[in-house]
C-alpha cells in the first residue's frame, strides 16, 4: 500500500471550483465593470471621453473651428500642468545654450562678496567650494539660487 495522504480532489479541480465563484462581470456584481469609464461628455456632439486630454484631442479632430477650453469642463489643473510643462520646456531651451563664465579668480571674488552679504560664516569654505565646483559653475549657481534666491555669477563678476 502507498503511504501518504490520499487526495480527494486534484489541484485542477480545486482551482476550477475557486474560479466558479469568482465575479466574471455578469449579473448585478459586474454592472460596475460593464459601465463605461467615461467622465466627460463633449458639449457639441455628446460623445464621451475618459479624460480631459482625450477630449482636447477630440475637439481638434472633430470640431476644428471651435476652441477647446478645459475650464469649461471644470479642469483648471490640466491647464496649469500644461503651463508648467511649457515653462519646463523653455528652461530646457535655456540649458541648451551654456553660459560663458569668467575666470576662476573673478568667480572667487563674486563668491566672497556673496558670502559677506548673505552668510559670513561660509567665508572660510570658499576655497573648498571653488575646488568642488571647478568647471561646474552652473551647478554651483543653481545651488546658491535655491539657498539665497536668484544668483547670477556672471553678473556678479562684472
């Protein structure tokens, strides 16, 4: 005789039994799954769109003579996001044209002047900062701008 536990059902049969009780989208339980997930309706042709972005695309394609305004649909946040993305694209354009920084001595003088005005305790660290950011003046300028407000090293050197 074989030792061990005798199984009454195979794993396949047990899985089929479990699957039989799962919600497959029919009846009252599945009504939420069958409903369209469209939140917005075009005011011109009453077609449904799942998001404000697709509604904007719909306006461009189906109603080219009309202007699409997201605020009409209560979505001012999307406009703000698009404005932010346009600002970030303009920033990337600015980054593509590198600044021409003056000599290391002039930058050192500008840093010393900045620290005298803003944070005299850091005057002793000017040499270390110059070594750390040598040739990476844009990164230094970015860090100083975050800490002390807008800082333009080129303008300070003049």
